């Protein structure tokens, strides 16, 4: 039996996924969470085989969930789900430890096939994402500028774009404020920007966030 946890802040998405998965004799949904922090706690407590994790969630997003599961050396394999067909930085998420990357618009049979393949220890990219990745490799740049960031820089970038202060980020990632400032300087340099407002707009434009938050300070 493949035991699965779903982590998505949209109840309708979770309901749809559950409807698909509960029809499978070899798959069991053992838990649901509506944000990344609760999802991480669920993963730690239940130790499921797989976690279906939404990329775009407030506070703790899919990238951070993937990173924290990997750093904690948990057995759960992470499958990232995103609404966008032009899915951002699949390469970076695979490097961070994700075992699969699917768009929410993929057919139900592809979702089930991916889950079974990943549970067997393999990786899975949805067809449209795999094509984008292949085209990116074949034709060079043309990728999101966020592809240039390290996984940790990407985590810091997303937290900054969500309006989190350096101390909050440091507490979340167990880093000093000075180290967070260093990551901020490096990622600003790589992205050729100089403030968090621009970072938020850039992140939104490249599918990193659903929408910018108001009142973000630079």
C-alpha cells in the first residue's frame, strides 16, 4: 500500500486529489494539511511514502517543504504540484530533493502512474514539464533568472518576497541575521535588483508566487 499525505492550501484541490486516489486499491491517503508547516508536522508524524505538495503556499511553500524533508533525512518522497503549465525551475526542485514534478492539470491516470513510479524509487516529471526542461537544455538560457540561485538563496528569496524580515528568516532556517543578509546580497546581485519590492514583482512574473503581498519593505 502506498501511503500519501496531501499538502495544499486549496480544499477543493485536496478533495479532487482524494477522489482520484481513493479509487486506487494500492493507494491510501493518510492525511491532509492546508499549509506547509502543518504538512511538515504531518510528514514527520505519519512518515508516509509520498507527499503531494503544492508549490505555491503562504509562509512555508513547496520548495521549503522539500528542502526541510531532505535535510531531516525523512523517508517521504516529495511530489511537487503546481497550477502553472510553464512550471518554474523544475531543475532546482529536483536538485533540492523532489522526486516528482506535476502540473495540477495533468490527467488522473498520469498522476496515479507518477505516484506508482515514484514509490518504486524513480523520479517523474509530467510530460509538459519534461518538454520544457529538455528544451531548456537544448536551447540554452531562456530560463527563469531564479534558476541561477542556489537552493538556499531561492528559499531566502521566496521568504523575502513574502514580506518576512531577516530575523524571521533566520529563525525559520536556523541561520544568523548576518548570514541571511549575505544570502540576500548574493541573490540581489544574481538577479540584478536592489530591493524586495522588485524581487516580489520578479517572483510573480516568473511564477514563483501567486500574487505579491502588499506593504513589503526593501
